[in-house]
C-alpha cells in the first residue's frame, strides 16, 4: 500500500512540475497574434539580419538580372495600385525598400486574403523575386496550393497573409 501511495504522490509531483514548466515556457513566448497591431511591428517581427540579407540578395539579383530567387524583405508601401482582375486576381502595390529601391508586389488574392494596405504602411514579405528593368517583381506571397514548396507571405499589422 505504501508503494502505491508513493507512486501516486510521485506522479502528481511530476505532473505539477511538467505543467509548471510548460506554463513558464508559454509565458516567455508571446503568441503570433498577440501584437498590438501597429504597422511598424509587422516589419519588426522579421529578423533584421534576414531582412538585410534579403535586401542584399534582391539588389544582387537586380544588378545581375537574376530571377526565381526566394527572399524576405521589409519595406514601406509607396503606392497602392489597382487590383489586376484578368486571370488570377492580384493585389498590386509598390514597395520601397530601406535603400530606396522600389519593387512591384503582386499578391494573388485568389489564393490568399487581400491585405488591408495603405500608402505609408510597413510590411514584411517572403516572396519570389523576378527581375525586370523597372526594379523587379515580388510574387508567390501565398501558400503553395500543391504543397510542393513553402510559399510566401505578407506580414502587416501583426498578421501574416498567406
């Protein structure tokens, strides 16, 4: 009888320790949707080194006329354009990067929700870059419907649109 009581007490102590540890860990990591919602926070969520690396990759691709390059960048919406409604529908806007370079963003709104953007908003983007002499295009800002690749996203006001 003493052994069964000891097993029960030991199990309860172990359970309390596990639950306590899990609560401690969860209190240190805020949930993805717990941001206050400012546009600046959307950009701040992306690793600064990753964003700088993405900017360097994009500029290298622009200079060398390279396409099909996946990267992550942050920037400011400098101009909202009319949606492209021919074929697959795309939300389009011009993104101004930290160095002043601009790039067209084509976000497929048949596969992902439209992002409620306005000029001056800061966003973070994971997308595929395609070269053009106008500065390039960032597309594939959505999940891959065939699930062959990770796909991309646009982060705005604390929410990821994919």
